[in-house]
C-alpha cells in the first residue's frame, strides 16, 4: 500500500487551502480608519451649523422690553480686602413680555465694577460664614440716625439673610435666646465665647460697643436680635432707658426712637422687646411700630413676660413674622434651677414640635445652657436660631 506504518502520524498529509482571514480583517480595519479620519477632517473644516436663533419678526414686534437693564448691585469689601458681589453683579438683566403675556428674562455679561477676584454671595437663606460679620449693603438704607435694615431689590429680607442655617428636618426644635448683651462687657464676652453657636444672642440697644460685639457674635456663628426698650406698666418708676417707646407718644415719635435703636448695629434678624408690658397691651401704640418692623423684613420676638400682650393679633394684622417665648429660663438665678427649666422647655418642644426659651446673660445662665446643650442632640433635640421658629405668613 506504500504506507510506512512506522512514520509519525500527520507528516504525510497534504496541506489544504485556507481562506486568508487575516488579510480580509486588515483591509476592513483600514477602511474604517480612513472613513473616521475623513469624517473628522470634514467636521473640523466645515461650519458647526449652530447659529443663534432669532425670533420671528412678528414676535419681535409684539415683545417690547418692559424693564430696562438692571444696574449691578453695589459691591463691598470683605475683611480680607476681596470684593463682595451680588450674584447678578456680573450681568445685565432685561425682561421682555411676549405677545402671549409670557415674561422672558435675558441675561448678558457685563464687567464687574472692581478688578481682581470677588466673593460672590449666592446664599438666599443664611450667610456665608466668611462674610457673617459684614452687612449686605443691598439690605440697608441711609437715614438721619444711621443705616437701617430694608428688604432688598430682589425681595431678600434681613431675617432670611442673617438667619442661622438649620437642617430643615421637622423634628423637635428648640431656640434659646440669651438677652441683655452689650450691657456688661464681661458678661457679653463670656456669652459669645462660651455659649454654643446655635444659641441666639439679643443685644440691648442701650448697650456699649455694640457694633464690635455684633461682629464677634456673627463670626462665632450666632444669629442675633436687637432689644428695643418698651414701656412697662410701672413706668417711669421702672425705666427701661433712653429712647423707650411709650404709649403716650405719637406714632411718629415712637418710630423715630425705633429707628434710632435700629441704627445701632446691623446683621440682625429681628426685634425683641425689653420690658414693655404696657406698650405690648396697647394695639393702637403697637400697630405702626410693628408695621414698620415688618416692612423692613424683620421678625418680632415677644419674650412672653406680659400676659396681656396683643402681639399675636397685631402681628397677624400687619403680616409681621413673629414668635413667642414659651419659658423664661432664669427666673431663679441658679444653675440647677435653670437646668430644670431647660428640661421643661424640652418637654414643651417634644409636645408641640418646637419651643423657645429666653434667659439673661447671667453667668449661671450661660453655664447651664452650655451644659444642657452638650447632650440635647443625643436626645433628638435640634437647637436652631429663633428665625427658624417664627410664624411667617410670607413663608409658611
């Protein structure tokens, strides 16, 4: 048969014809690369076809601009010398009304007033900690008594701008307000240094070095209020001090004294009464004062010391954001007694969802509040600024 039985298998097999698969694959890959390269070259050399669209002539005729270009808000300087700018300070803003009544807002770039870097304050509620001690210039107006708070051109209110941010969770919330700051230099310094930053501080309008203390408090993270003296029932035997708002004065005189007090500091979210049992029980005396406070974008805190207070009725009638203290914490100036009152405030908050306690800047009050606050979070209590608990018809 001609076959060598001892030869290794497969050595005498004839080679069969196999299709050249590798050559076909190389040709296909080359064609793909040529196609991709050609398309890329065409894209680079041709127009991208993206042209700004123009509205039809009919729409242009029916859409005249109803607002002029808005000027950029005034810039101010931060503590480190950098320019502080509003978010819109680098834009021209035009609003146009189309034929169907829709409002179209057009933004176009514009150079900022200052050269170099700027800090842009884009926060609507709360304030950047780097600028907490600096007032927002767009929320101030000049007066014969100094600068007074106002609602900004964009609708931003001081009570929103200077409020202490909080979690937003609708758990058990407590606000603690320590009042009378500025009356005692050592007491004010200790309160700012030792109290947790979540505690709201109220400065007496008759205090000393208020602007300096305000800046210290804001840099430490505190929300602040301004205490204005109001007429008590036993006035003048019990005199709250110069500039007291009186039921016997005309509305113009009381508002003038209110503005004198307001101009003492900036960066506060609202007004708190200092005494004032008689004044707060007189709606006729209260109404023009509360209306002025509300139109300036501030809240009013009633310290709850007067059972005859008409704050709720007057505030609702003037759409004034307002709040009431539930408990006076330091009626008995003793650390253990104040701790017991804080525990009672906690029970009120768990029952109602929130509560406000007020105290004076006594050493015992500061010690007790600091101690109680250390463990409040572990019991599910969030300490917030008083602005977070205000009844606000414009932001229910």
